[in-house]
C-alpha cells in the first residue's frame, strides 16, 4: 500500500510543479477574439447589446459621429430614456424629454 502511494506521489509531483509554474507566468494574455471594435458593430448587434441590458421598446437606432449608437427605449414602469452605446461598449441612459414619451 505504501509503495502505491509513493508511486502516485512520484507520478503526480511533476504535474503539480507544472501547474505552479503556469500560475506564476507573467505573459500578457492574448486579446479576446470575440471582441469587436464598436465602429464595426452592426445596427442589429448594437440593438441586441442594448436589449441584453434590460431595455425594451427600442426606437430608431442611429450611429453618432463618434461611432457609437443612440436610441430611445423603455426602462420599465413607463420610463422612456435615451440610451447610448459608446465606442468603448459602455451603455448609458438619460431621461428622455417629455415630447419623446409615448
């Protein structure tokens, strides 16, 4: 029994050393391949990103001069807001003026 345990320890020890070496590696991680620059984001993709954050009844989505997207949307309880998706992927909202409420 002791021989089996000793054999297992000897077999598993190199794997533990490799795992510890990998944890201390200082290599820069590769960029995510699924990340897409916002200026190449389609209207449908921008709409989906905004909807995924909980906004609904999205109005016309327009692209700004800065490459971001903007639209009106419902944010719950009858609240209409203006939602912007900037070129860095940040989504922000401001209260929509009374004239754009439906």
